[in-house]
C-alpha cells in the first residue's frame, strides 16, 4: 500500500503554524535551506535532547563532544572527501537544469509536459562529470588555494581526530563511544522534498570504538538499539525497515552498513533516516597516516596496542524531524461537527508546546486563574495561554500545533479550585484539582506511550 503524499500539506502547515520557513523567503528563498520557527525549534530541540539522553546521559560508555565546523583541510584529504565525496552531475544544455547522472530515472525535467530528463525532443544532456559536494571557503584575508577550508560535510571526522583526547581525558576503556550533534553542509545537486535533503542540516553521530574482531557483534547491537530509539519516538513500526547495503552501495570506508528507512509516503516512499556503519579502522588509520601522530589505543589489561574498529550511528536531526511530522499528521472527521480537524499527534515528550491553558470566558476571575496556572506550569513546560475565540477553535489551533493537553478553567474552577484537562488524541476530558495538573502532565510526558489519550496513564 502506498501511503499518501503529505509533504505539500506539511509545508503549508509548517509555515502557517511557525514550524519551518524557507530561508531568506523575502528575497525569493535560498535553495534547499530552511529556518525553524518557534514551534519547529522546540520540536527539533526535543528530538536532539532525546538522542543526547539516550546516547550520552543514560550510558556510562559514551562521551559527548562538540567539535568545530571548520577543521584542518588535511582532515578531508585523509577522510577521502576531497578526492571522493562527489556525485556524477549532468547538465541539460537546453533547459540549463542539473541532475545527478545516477538518479536520472527519479528526476523530472523542469519543462512541461512533465517528462524525465532527456525525454523532450530538444533535451541535450552533457557527459557526467564529478561534482564535489563540499562547500569551500577561505580562512584569513587572502583568497588563495593555501587558505582553502571546508564546511564539514559530516560531524564524524571531528570525533575521529579527537579520539585520543577524549579517551585520555575520560580514561574510558575500549569499547566506548563519542557522540556529537552539529551542523553539516553538503552542496547537494538535487536537494529537495522540504527538509528531507538540504544543503545545511544537523547530524547526530556516534562513533563506538571496539576491539577488532568484536566489531560485527557491536554492529548488530547498535543496529537494534537505534531501531528501538526510532520506535520510542512514536514512529509507526510498519513505516520503519532496515535496508542492507549491497557491495556496490557500500561507502569506501564501510565493511557493513544498514540504513534505517522510514516510509515518507507518496513517490518518496521508504528513504534513509539513519545509517549504521561498520567503518573498520579506516578513519583512524587514515588520520594516523596523514597526521603522523599515533592514534593507537593501549590496552593495559591485554598488554597490546591497536587501532580500534568503529561502529558508527549517523542520523539526521532534520530528517527525523520530518519523519516525525509525516508520521504525526492526521486529518480526521469529528463526530457531531461539520469541520474535521488537523492533528499533529506527536509523542507528548516531543510536542513543542505541552499544554494550552484556556479560560472559558473572559470574566468571573477565569482569566486571572488561568494566567496564574499558566505561569506556574511554564516553570516546568512550554505552555500557551489563549483566551481568544470559541473554546472549540482554541482546541483546534492546539491540535494543529500538536499540543497534547488543553486545560480549561470554567465557572466551577474558581469555586472548586479544579480544571478540565482535555486530551488531544481521544478528545477525552478529566477533571483534576489545580494543584494536581503539573503531576498529571508529568506522568504523561515521562510515559513511554506516544499518545495523549485520557485513559492511558492512571
Ligand atoms: N558519517 C556518515 C554519514 O554522514 P550519511 O549517510 O551521508 O552518513 C547520515 O548521512 C545521515 O545524515 C542520513 O541518514 C540523513 O539522515 C542525514 N543527511 C545526510 N545528508 C543529508 C542532507 N543533505 N539533508 C538532510 N539530512 C541529511
């Protein structure tokens, strides 16, 4: 079954509600670069925090790092990016469009009627030429070849060159890992599909250093752990699958690789959101050779030195955010109402706003009580106070923002000091004492369950 294509709906919802805007939109936009608005920045922050907690804070065998984007240019010679990080590019002399030579079958000629590149009578495609995807710039005031530096195309190399710094500073023993979250840049030839493939994006990468010979066992463990992490975000099980790289797909550094693919629906279908790679000792060996610095690990128990093998888990923060948005979007009918509703059914822990606080009317002390409650809750969660319009419309606005809980202060609230909590997913309601609201919300936010239903957490 092909799932529907929801990207156009999402692009307009994301703009309307302040999740994601096109970069430099008032100047006509920058190609495949996007800005995260107030809700988007919270959503992506929650994704990154969840990754950091799972990969660093909850483990004692993985350390954090924040390496710089600009690195010594030799790093990229050692890693193979200067010579090999390129895609085959073809130009069409007739329409001036550019395509990846290896993806012509998936591409569309920009002219009408809609055809593939090369299919219009006057299409004139050039021979493929290699196009390096790294962005170049110059360090210092002189623009000459000696001062060329690159914007990193992956965060991983910052980890490899710091392997011994981290190991010696923390006295970790192999096996152990180093994790970081950071921006990466790729001058993609055919970017697109909203934030799926962009030229500036964020990666969450972890390199796990292991003794050679134990690498495939760790590879299997990390593969499974990473799938479980995606399931924990609330991504549907039947939208996730592994894809094993064949010999022709394997990167130059990889001994084995699996992608975790997510079904984005429509023509995009199943696409990679994360790669799990067995990189052998390729990177450490290369950096050792290019820097002439020994990068061996000294195993004092076994009394031997070796270059560890590396299991890498590499996931795009933006791509997972898109998967979460696609997975969460629902347009559904509401019983007894003519208009349906649009819902972003995020896992409560990922939702940008945790609760909307609504006085039913603007009188009888309701706004004052609601504002007091909102201010108290805001110390613990992002909360949105709204007193404008009919209560049904206020709920709908928060459904569309993915807010899991709506707290309503009504005529009885001021007398009894209690409120109604309305749950986003089943629209069920419970009545609780005002002093209990934060505790009820916390139970949901800390639960593993990805839905905000009134009957889930007792
Ligand atoms: N260090 C290994 C590495 O970078 P990759 O498969 O090229 O491997 C890993 O990238 C992840 O980074 C991908 O699974 C994807 O989630 C994300 N990613 C890569 N290129 C991207 C792009 N142009 N836009 C958005 N995300 C991207």
